[in-house]
C-alpha cells in the first residue's frame, strides 16, 4: 500500500463524525439513565415493587408484561433489574439477571443452555455447559447446580415469550423451588409479550405460577415520543438537527401505534442519510426517506433467516396486495402467484400444503397476518386469508435486496 493510500485512510480514521456525537444513545438496546426514560414512571415503580423482595434475598414475583412493539417493555425490564442488581450488591445479596430473546432461543433446550452459560462462573463451579451433546434434563441439572452454588436470587427476562415452542420451560423455571430442584436460590421470571392473548395459550399450572403480577404498557403518544427524542438529542452534534426533524419523526412513529423503537430508528437513519449526503444538517427530507429505510431495515431483519421459498410466498402476497384494493387473500390465489415467482427464480415449487405451512410459520413470527379460517362455499372446504403487516413496496424492496432473490420482472 502506498504512502498516499495510508494518508487517505489516516484522514478518514482521524476525522470526526460531522453528524453524530454519541450515536449509541439512539440504539434501542442502549439502557439510558432513568431521566431519559420518558412516560414510564408508573411502570418502573410497579415493576420495582414486583421484584423488590429480591433485593434482600427473597423471591421476586413472576410477572407478565404486555404491550405493542416499541412501548418500552424491554427497556424498563432491563433498567429495573439492572438497578436491582446494583442495589442488592450493596446489601451483600448475590442477585444476578439474564436476558433471553425468545425469537433467537425458541426451544426449551436453547433457553436452558443460554441461562446456564449466562449464570455460570466455571472457574468457581467447575461446571461446563457445552453448546450441544447433553439431554435437556442434563442441562437443567447443571443449571440448578449453578444457581444454588453462585446466587441467592436470579431474575430471568424472557422477551417475546410467545415465540417459545411450548411452555415446559416456563413450568420448570417458575416451579423450580416448589419442586425441590433448587435448595437456596430463588428464581423470578419477567415474561414479555406483544400479544395480550399469550396467557390463553398457557395451561392452568403454568398460569398460576407465572401470573403473580400482570402489567400492560400503553403506546406512547406523539408528545411522549417527542420527549423521548429530545432526551436523546445529544446523540447528535449541536445544531445539526433542524427544528422540524423531531416533531416529524414523532408524528410518523405515533402513526405506528406509538412505537418508540420506530421513532429512534427514523432519527438514527435520518442522521445517517444526512451524513451520506455530506449535508451539514439533518432536515425534513432526510426524515421522510429515513421512515421508509427504517421499515425496510426492520422487515429485512425479520426475513433474514428465512429460506427463499418463504420469501417467495411473502413476495407473492405483496404482489397481490400491490395490484388490488383487497387486503386479504386466500391460499389458492397466493399459491398461483407463488408458482409464477418460483418459475422466474428457476427453483422447484412447494406443494400448496407446504407453502401454506410456510405462510403459517411467517404469521407466527408476525411477518404477516392471518385471519380465522373461512368457508369457500358448500363442498369447497375452508381456507385461511393472509394479509401483509407492512406496505407492499417495503416488503418487495426488502426481499429484492437479498442477492439470492431476483425474480424476473
């Protein structure tokens, strides 16, 4: 590499970001100070009271938390449990916490492995937790031993708990002490779901153990969204945000059921677009373009691990929605469009039954929606009706960005 190239790179590494001062503040995973958590004072207080016994080694109450995406459920749960851990440490209580994303750890075994590895200190316990190779019961045995050896209390956050395949892990965790699996350690569960109907899927024994407390987080209104962004305005360099940026981003997010996650995504993307434009300010046009980019990025993330066949089925539904005033479509019409897409991709078509299985999996993951099954006339059986949860253009752009998916025009 020439000295000239070195000089060019050096100038990049040494330059300051012209737009962002502390971009981390706009990361939804960032846990801010409490004064930056807007509109959730009551929820913070209620959850803190729910787990308060843990501070002095008592059992925290198991709690179910509901609310739409972006209403602060995970943020408040992480903030309160982090504060509890710090407070307990000052009182010589060995309290630890773990966060499980149930869209990633979907099976009982995956959850138990993740928990055991999170809570373990192998140099102290002399217990190993391999990523595979043991039975589920063996992983449970190691988890119980780890908890009793190291901790007085643990609090487990199960985010998007409705994505778990089965409820046995909830039964095991919520009844571990009662069942004699644990001798000294107390376990508390904070189960978070976007679906208030989640508890309807639980059997009575799990429900009675898990539903000691129940909270619903309401959507943010436009004023609260503006305050949330104002309290993270120092993510940007002073003076780069034009006056209309935050109100417009808040208005867009308020239309999306008060989604603070969406608001921060829009604000961050607007800054990135301004930076790409070599602009000295973030303006209204950046926000408008960022809104669509945020939608596309979110949908791309939802689809990133889905096979091409599933993407083809969603793409088929998006084409139907784009070309029609209708919003819901039966499996037969989706399948006809799906076959045309697989033909253009030069891949084999699944049977209609298998394609429907893929659609149902996507509906379970909230990638698309499905209504109750409806009749198609006497002697013609029943069918599901499927619909998009996102604008067809956003769906198509997200899918077409995958280089493996290039349907012919």
